[in-house]
């Protein structure tokens, strides 16, 4: 479509995809999974990489066929109509009040390994991190791609150093249990926790319009990024299992700095804090940039105020990003004032992501043909199973969705009573399929 500057290639795209999936999960979730299933969790990582591939393939195929800054909501609207696009966009943005404070809390946690921060210090670090996202978002997309590629390379290099210092290669066969010794019935509960390490696929679809050759590089970057992230998770999980760095919540959350301090001393502790913060920032940056592009895309198509559809001199949707960062700052302040627990924020956010995934996979079933339609169908069943398994944790997404439906019906009723006040409220875009 050519609305945004095309500056991303395969290398930058792969780095952005991999780092968005790693985030804070790389340094916490492997230990949590090991705490639930011990060494058997290593097989769960391998199984999860296989299960997530249908979702990744579907997003890759859709992104190749329909590259658009609107991301998953645009794909859903293209297949299921404008009301479903607006619902998906609303669900995506409704993650902000709960998901962004949770991500920033995890990001701030790594600084506690270096400095004795109080609550006010936590808040200042979180707001400063948002400011860094804003500065980076004011530059061309290639800037974010370069930063995140460097972060991905750093994480890989650090894990290679851990494997060499810990002599993990020689003991890998002994660490991985034999298939006959694995308690396979216990793995579904572990997979339910680990699935969130691969939340981030939908955020990457917002970047499809900024690839120089989206028909080739976008699907390859997505798939290479998924495989790279899966390899990194498995490599770190091997280290956690070998050194027994799992158990209670405190042990799980401090496994990374403890491991590096064990192998490299005080420099290792600093490296753990800096790389951990960088990995968290990478995931946070992609999500916030994705939210900004979603608002910009909706405004550019006349679905939001036109002022949000302006680009700055670098071709970046900076004004839309400012609104997202401002809203994020307010959410962070609210979570800080009311002392919202991290676990509560994360559980509420989970349901929104899976519901958007589910709608996107249904869109894939409608938009794709042949073998790719069957892949999308398999991904739909997988996402539906995960959403059902959430139980009450999916309540936030359902409440948000029902609230959106009520607001939309009220808007339509108001438009019927006073047509001139809402003359643009329900217009369709020309040429929209479905």
C-alpha cells in the first residue's frame, strides 16, 4: 500500500520478532515451568514449538497476502466485517490498562538486582522506559529494528557463554529425560503457562507494511523469529534444569541473575540485569509501537479522528504513538497508586490476547485457500482450546467485549435518533471483503 516507509528487511524483522517473543519470559517462565514439571518441562518446550507453528504459519501467510499496519484487527475486519475489526481493535487496545503496567513492572524488576529502588524509584524507571519508547518511535522503523536485532544477538551470545561456562553441551543428553520416563499427562498444565511466551505474533503483523519485500521477508522473518525464540527458551531451560534454579516464586524470578553470578561472578549479575532489561524493553517497544500503528491505521482510513493519521518528518506515526504512550503512563500511575499485583494484571491481559488470536485464526480460515486454510483451522482449534482452558481468567476479555457491543448498540441507537450527530459512525470502507 506504500503508506509507511519500507525500511525493514529479513535480518531486522527476525530480530524484532524474536525479541518480542522473549521479553521477560526468557528469564522467568523456564524456571516456572521446571517448578511445575521438573526436567519433563524440556519436552514441553519442544512440544510447544510444534503446536505454535500453525498459528505462526497462519499469521505469516496472512501478513504476506495482506501487509497492513492495522495488523490482526485489519485481517479480522477483512474477513469478518468492520464491526469485528472494531471489536478486535478494542480488545487489543483494552490490554493497555492491565498488560502494559505488568510488562513495565517486570522490566523494572531487573534494576532491583543493581540498585535499592523504592516504590517511587520503580515509578520513575517505568515512566522513563515509556519515554525511551517514545523517543525510539519518533525515528524510522529501521531504528527499532536495529536496536532489537542487537538485543537478540546479545541474548544469544550470553546464552552461548552460559552453555560454554556451564559445560551444558556435554551433559545435554543426560539433562533431557528419555521419552519413556516423561509424565506426559502433567504437561498440558505446563503448556498452559508456557503458551504466553509466544504471545506477540499478532503485534508483529502491524509491521508488515514496513517491509521492503513483504511477500518474501515478512513470513520468513516471522517464522525465523519464532524458531529462534523457541531455541533460546529451550537453551535457557536446559541451564535452569541442570543447575536446579527453580522451585518457589522467589527462586524462579531470580534464576537468571543467580545463574550468571554463579558462573561469572559480579560482572555476571550486571550482565543479567542489563540484558534482562533490554529483553523486556524489546517486547514492550514492539507492543507500544504496534498500538500506535493500529491507531494511525484506523485514523488513516477514517475510522478515528484524522489528526491521529499524520506522520512526522521521519515517516513515523508519532502523534498516534504519543496518545498510546500517554494512555500507558496513566495506566502505570493507576496501577502504582492502587498497588495492583503483577499476577492479577497478567491474568487479565491473557484472555484478550488469546481472543484476538482466535478471531485472527477464524479470519485465516475464511481468507486462505487449500492447505493454508487447513493450517488456519488447526490454529483456530488450538486457540479455542487455550481460551476455554483459561476459565475465569478470560473474564476480563469477555467483559470488555460485551462492553464494546453495548456501546456500539447505544451508538447506533443515538445515530438513528440524531443522524447528523453520528453521520460517519458506521461507514464501510470500499472494497472490503467479507
